[in-house]
C-alpha cells in the first residue's frame, strides 16, 4: 500500500510517499481502507514538533500523519463486535499515541476510534468530523447548567457565541448549537467569512474588524451570552468579559492570538463566570464516546453538511501531495483541507 510517512520532525518536505506492507488488525482493532483523510492544525504541529528543535526524533521510528479520515472497514481483529467488512466509517484520533494515522491507503485503529458513517453522508463529510466536530461538541457541553449531551432541544433558550465562525471548529459549533436549539452569534473578520458563517447556520454575524463587537453582541443579547466557544482567549478576553452572562461559560480549545491572557478577577467573580479549557486528546473516553454518538445523530438529521454552500469550503489534494495539504492548513486556508487517498 501507499503511505505518507516521516521519521524526523520538520517542514512538510520531511513527508515522503512510501510503499509499505498491508497492516493486519490485532485484537480489538479494525483495518480501514481510507478513502479521504482530513488535515487539522494539530497534524502539521505534530509534524514540526511544537516545542522541539527541527530534526528532533519522532515518537515512533516512522510516523504516518493525520488524525481524521473516512473509509470502509477492510478487516476486523479478534474480539471486535459491531463492525464488519464493508461498513462505512469515520475515524478520529487515529494517530494519537500511535504511529499510523490516516494519510495512507489502509490504516489499523482501535475499534473505539471508528464510528459508523450514515449512508447519506459522503466520505468527505466523514473526514471533516473528528477533531473539529468532537471539539465543538465538548465546548458546547461543559456549561455549569448542562447539558452534557447534545440533541434537538438540548440548548433551547441558550445564546451561544462562536468565535471565528468560519473555521472548522467554529463551523461545527455553529451547526451543532443550532441543531440543539441555541440562538447562535458568531464573530468573523471579513464579509466573505460572514457569508460562510451565515451559510453554516449562524443567526447573527458580527465583523469584529468593522463593528464594535461588544456593543453589537449586547444589542442581540442584552442579558449576555450563555456560552462562548473560544479559539483566541488572549485576544478576546476583554470582549468575553463584556458579553458573558451571569453563570456563563467560556470554552477554550485553542491559543490563536497568544498563549497568555489577562482577566479582571473581580469582574468575573461578580458574574460567576467559568473558563473551561479543553483538549480532545486528554478529555477522556466517556466524553469522546458521547460526542461520537451525538454527532452521529446530527449526521442522521442532516445537520452537519460541508462544502462552500454549507459554510465550509473543501480544498482537496491527492495523497502524493500531502505536503501541500499540510502547508495549506498551516497557511490558514479557509475551510477544510482533505486528501483523497483511494477511490470510493
């Protein structure tokens, strides 16, 4: 089989197209023929070795990148129930603490990291889930007053502010929040991104570069917003302080715009506000399983479409151009970057 691999950290040039033997699934594992591989910021950051010098050793002698993907079950190991050869699935955290991600024609993963893909959902949609959708799910389920699960009506009466609604996590957060009944406000930096956020389902879009964002959000939600899905906590700390409601929660999943933030402690005391930090890799199996189940329900309801018409443009590369796909994500390409691996 063909695979993309690297054995030292560094720029995308360390990625090589190689031929490898077909892997066999062990006990509790499934082998998936990967149709589409999804690329996330975490994939290029792992490749360059954030916090390590270029050229540093990789955690395994050889690494195949990319956490997310979608394809068809091709083999089932001992003890696996609920999956059979031919099942369509989406994959999450394929490369977490493992050497083999989804940038290869066949990948072996624990059965707990694959989820059945509804027949109406394409492989490009399945490969766009994983890190973005599961992160968004977690961000929407950590409020002091719940809910811990999402579904129609779960967020009725809530106002959710999604920072950066044109990003992959922001896009999924808008869709999941709206599906669950929330009123959704999002912030963007351009008219083009505003159009994408509106297409994703946001009820209100605020351009933080041209508008007084705090005033605009307070006009929409005079009592404040109940939940914030935050990509840039340092840059947006002052804005969040101005718009968060009493007992509101701010879910932080990234550090865009700075790794340190300053808070007015007394002000946040008075609001009983909660900052909830989250990282998918350490969030725990229970949260991952809950996200997978709820995302599947949303897929069945048609609530998570992708593509430009749905607010998430798709940029696609063939497997032998995986380095360009990584570079596109690192450069901030709007939407979702995918790698076409095998024929559907």
